[in-house]
């Protein structure tokens, strides 16, 4: 169990990147969803022991890692958002270098472990290829290979699917799903689909605060019966926004389709009920938080 209590991180300025985070994260996959600047990366670095919090505590399996982060490092696998590789090294040589830096050994030796890790992330075919020739997805899989070296109990991955093409993203989903079967995996992302596919439970962050902790099913159920879909031109979007919240506007076979959240009253003519998606629920939550902040500012100014 990873337990986060009243975690605060203030940068000089001051900038409050984390404003009292409270979470309990069990074994399995747990998602942190939020826009860029929500504090997700600061939280990941703090949990990994790379940043010292201003206040608050983090316990993993009973150990206070804010006081003694070295108690966690031997049990931690970490894939940051931007992971640097030496482009002229082969995948095999790069991974071997990372194992030596991390001090990870195995009964059969490091070279045997490298081969096993590359096989696990489906990169054996590219072991002798220079990393500069790897696709984005292959680099992410190599990053996961170094993160899972030593069989960590806690795996932290920050924005792992950003920039991946659909095929690579699906491969990465399968790999992360397998890894979450016997360890705690903390997935930080701004991509709603990542959470919808992988996470049985997740928290939404905004401006350093947890807006909600829920499941995809619960989030969708909260707005069930309040989401409608219909056809509308771009010029009609302003008028629709007066009726409800436009969560999505997209083209399908040349038709302009709009998804509209209407919490009260009937929908506009031509709009029919539709099943809410997690993206609908996420955008409704973000819109509500923004509206509340605006009302607060207006009261302060008044």
C-alpha cells in the first residue's frame, strides 16, 4: 500500500505545485489524470524520492519514504516523462549500462538479465540496433525494461504513451497491464483513454489538488442520462453552450457531431441521449472546477 498524507510542495516564487494530496493506492494499476501543469510530475518525482516535499508524508509498505527515500529505491522502478538514452548505444548496451548504474544484479549475471528484460518487453529483435533507430514506442519499452529491472514492488510511469502511434500504444497497454498484476503501478497521464483502458481506479488532479478519486464506471454513471449527441454546425456551438456544456465536437464522415452535457432540462431539438464516456465525465468535472474558481475570484474581487 502506498499512502500519501497532506503532501505539499511549494517551489520558490512561491508556486504551490502540490496542495495537500491525500491518496491510498493499493496493489495494481492506479491512474493520476489531469492536464499539463496539474502537479502530476511533481507528485511522481516526490514519490520517487527525487524531490523533498515541503510538508506531508508518504509511506510505502509501512516505511516513511519522505524521511528515508533510500528505503524505497531498491523497490522502485521509475520511468520519467522524458527519459534520456545514449543514441549511439545499442538497446542491449544501453540497458546493460542502466543496470550497472542501478546496481541491479541477477544469479545468471547482468547480460543474461538484459536478454530476459528485452524479451519481456518484446525488444529482442532490436537488441543489437542503435537506440537512435528506435521508434517512440520501442524507446518507451526500453525505458520500462530498465524500470522493472530488480523486480520492483512499486512502478511509477509518467506520461508513458504520449506521442505513441495507436499500434504502439496498444502494445504498451498490454505490457503495463501485465506488470500491474503483482505490483503497485502508478500511471500519470493527461490522456483519458489511458485511464479508461488500464485503471480500475484513478484520481483527477488540477492545480495541485485532488478533485476526485473514483472508478471509470462511477465517473460515467455520475452523468448518465445527462449526455446527448446530435448534429450541429460550428456556428451553432455558441448557442448550444447556453443550453449545456459541449464536451466534444468532431467530424464523422463529413458530419459535425456534438456531445452535449445537459444537467437540467430537455436537450435541444435533434439531440438524442447517448452513453457517457470517461472523457465526457472528465471534461464535465474540469468545467465545474473552473466555474467554481471563477465564482470564487468574482466574490473576492467584489
